[in-house]
């Protein structure tokens, strides 16, 4: 590409903060951090590819900055860094590599030639810097104007009322027949009235979007003709991914429109954010931004200069570095304040609490900075409490302001309904996992309960496959977990056998009902209510096709499951006792009974010996609603009916005796998993002490009126 030599125009010094590119004083102030550089140039790229290099001579607090006159929003730019090249100490300054601004609000283009982005020739540690100019082969940063459309009033839904719905911006609407074709798979597609109506009718309160930060796929995926469809390969933590815009260059405006449309109907927006690693991969990977600017400041490095990989993705951002702490908190505040986002789910969050790659510390620099920030502390903060190492598995180990994905919940509920465990651990999961979250005064909503997620089987596949079928990923089936805790109900994959199909649907209803009736914060996965399948693929991270896209085809199976999910969410919404904000503790209530009673099939309370019966497959859970401890938005306590939840995972029907009159004057069935839509075939109230028969593998919810 044509370029000009270094220029020395009359530029103002400007200020070091905030970092990024900001229009001011008839030009743009550029500010970028690098403590190892000896010189930094901002490179302005014209439409024809011509480059104009301008030295940023001011250097304050390890930040290079200056105001370049005559530059306007829309200008494409990058940085070139001059300084030492010492890979054994992690320093990789190479002015031949044009670098993306870590604070860019917009990023355009993608990597076109991976070879041009490699910064060395010969041996990785003892070679020489590559002189191949990467301009023309790498993405570019774009100067943007501040401000934009209003994103509406944040719904501020209490955590205990939250029902999370995890979805992929592209995959959710790519096949939606009511969305105009040009909007399918985009931010505006998610804002379309037909899509918003589905979310409202379903009853969810928050969408959790798979990563929407600007991404660049790994070289290995590119070599196989694939891409990182899920988006866990971040290039820029401030730029919304341009690939989800219906009109190139308008991704910020369209993102704001999407948020406003969801806020207008009371739905919060939570982002899945990936601050644990970047798209630059391992030490020998591409140099696109962070590595070339200041690898020791951004990454956890080993003493020999190689990346320390806690994430399984080649590198690990250093949560103990001031540069990373500042970048992450600035990024979060930008999305929360200027783009209207309500909360964040932190991918591999344990890595954020391991500064320098050491032991996990819930009070580490980055985790503390996030929780203590006056803006971020008001957001929903959800941790994925593990990384790619054994040391990183920290379910229940985060601080008081954090909620966490509860992998223990997923595993226990899956195991119970496939009849492989007893009921001891199930009781903890149903009641909010106090064994994991109560020790530091956290609330039950800190447990984000789920049975499926983007990573793993869909709900339909969970009851249809015993093993993964990931051949389409091009990795010869090596990828994806083998610990699925699934059961195919007798036949692997699709079948026309009606008995098996009916059993699968009932098992799916059992799983969903258990999830939504458990204390804690439930999370559903988009498409599970539409009976979506991935053909047994439990790791479709690189498949941007019908495998991953939600099907909106109308059929009886999809309609029945959708109706069932809507019915259970509506029950939860109307029953404060089923979503209590405090843990059960056996306290006596105004009814004269404890707040929670566990029951055997004979209707009597569970004894100590019953909990250790590994062959137990049935459990009753009575919740006193007279003092549910739920409150209105104004803080007033609200009462509710009491509830009786009966779960039976046995392979044969079983008799269950309804508990005595002191628990309820009568028991009204309101949910029956043996019914396709969940509505009981015999909804008439039942008497205390009455014996009923629970079908094999079924769940029954009854209202205990007093």
C-alpha cells in the first residue's frame, strides 16, 4: 500500500485521558497506551489506501497522545509502534505492523492475509522482526462522533424477578420469516416488533447476548474455511461487531436502537463479554493490536516470554495490570452508560481474578475495580466461575455483588432426571444452592441456574443423544466435552418412534419446569422453547448455518414446547414464593410451619437417613408462601399461596401421599409435566392425605391453599 514518511505537522499536545480517538479543537485527539514504546505514530488511511503517518510526541503516564488538526469522524486509522523487539521479555515493537486502537469505537474490515500479521521471521524467540507491512491485510480503527440515539429507561428488574434468555444476535433472527430479509441476523432484526413480541409473550425479562464486541476469527478456523460464530475471539472491546449491522458503518446506531426497543417493553440487555483473552492467540499468533502495543502490560507472560494460557485460547489478559484494569472498566462503562446495557456476563471470569496467572482471589484488582465502580456496581454482574484449568473452577467463590453460572445446578438436575443420582444434592439446587452462595451473605439469585447453554447440547439434543456428533466442525470430533450427562431415551438421534418422542418431550418438560421452579435466577437458551436441534453437535462454535440458527418453523412439537415454557414462566412470575430473594433457613412463619419442608412419598418430612438413600428418585418440596420475603418495587412484603412441588425420576409410576392439612386445606394441581402444554388433566383440588399416582419421570406442581 502507498504510504508517506513520518510527518511532523503542528499538532496540539492534548490530554492523555480518556484513551481513544475524540473529535475536539478542530481535529481529533488520539491517545494510546504503551509503556514499552520509544515512539508511536498515528496512521491515517485514506479511501484509496494511502497512509499518512503522524508522530505522537507527547508521552504522559505511559500514554502517547496529541491532537491532529483537520481530522473528522469517519477517518480510518491505526498505530505503528517503534521501540525494542525482545520476544524473550515479551516486548514485540514492530512498526511494520499496523495496529488497531484498543479503544476504537468502530472497527472496519478484517484480516485478509494472516501471514502479513506475523511479526517475526525465523525462530519465534530468536528470529528477527518481520518487515512485511500489514497495511491492507488488517482491520482499521474508525474515528466516531460521540453521543447518539436515546436507549430508553433501563428496566432495572430486581434480580429475583429476572428470567435470562441467552441468544445469538445473528442466529436468533436469521431464519425469522416475519423479519425483512435485509434485517435478519442483525441488531435491527432483534429489535423487530415480531421478535420483540415473541420475547414478551414468552415472559423473559433479560436477553443475554453472546459476544457483540468486534471479533476476528482465529487463523486455524480461517484455514478450515470456518469462523468464530459464537464470537469468543475479541479484537476490540469498545466496538460493536460490524457484522451484525444491517448497514455497514451504522453498528453503533443500530445497537442503540436494539437496546431502546427492548427497554421499551421492560426487557434488559446483558452482554456476554470476553475480557479473559483476545483474538491474537498464542505467542506465535497474529499481531493486530495488544501484542504490538505492549504485550507485557496486556498479557500474562511466562518468564521466557511465552503467553501463559489459562483460557485454552492461547493467551490470558492480565487482570492485575493497570492497563487492563483501566481498559476493561472503561469498556464496561462505555456500554453501560452510552449504549444503555444493563448487565454483563463475564466469560471465564476466574481468569480475571488470577493476576499474573496465580491463584484465584475474589478481591483481585480487576474484580474489585468492577464491583466498586459507581456505574458498574449498579449493573447485573454475572461470572462464569471457571477457566480452562482446575485451579480456576470457583463456583460460589466470587464476591457478594456477583451472580454466577451454577454448573453444579446443571449437572445435578441432568443427573436426577436421567435417574443416576439420589435427591440429596437436588434439594440444595432446588432451594437456591445455599451451600455455595450463602456463606458471604449472598442471595439465592446469585445462583444463575441453567440446564443448557450455548456451549453444549440444546434441550432437544440433551434428551436425544448420548454422545456428541461434532464432525461438521472439522476437528475429527476432538472438540466439545464428553461429559454431557445426557440420555437419548433409547435411540441415538432422530426417530419416528412415538413412544420415544413422547418420553423425550416429557423429559424436556421436566428439565425446564425444574429450572423455572427452582429458587435462583433461571437462564434459558434461545430456541429450546422452539424444540431446536443441532443434530447432536455440542460445540457448534464455528458453524454459521442452520445448525446454529434458530428455526421458526411451526410444528406441533415446537408449539407444544413453546406453550409449556410460557405457562411455567407465567406461574413463576405470579408466585413470589417460587422466586424468593432470601435463602430458606427453617424459620417458623405465621402459618406455624417452617418456611420449607422436604417430603417423602408417604407425605412425611424427610429424615436424615432418607437423604443418604442413593436410590431415592422422588422428592416433595413444600414452600410456605405466607412469608415469602419477596417485596414490591416499593419494598413492601408480599404474601403468596404455599406450593407443593413433587418430582419423580423413577422409571415406574409411584404413589405419593399429599401432606397433612397443616400444610394446606387442599392442593390444586397447576402444572403437570406429563401433559404436553403443562396443564393438568384433572385440575380439581385434592384433599390432604389423599394418595395420588405420579407417572414415571414426571413433575407436578400444586397450589397449597390455606
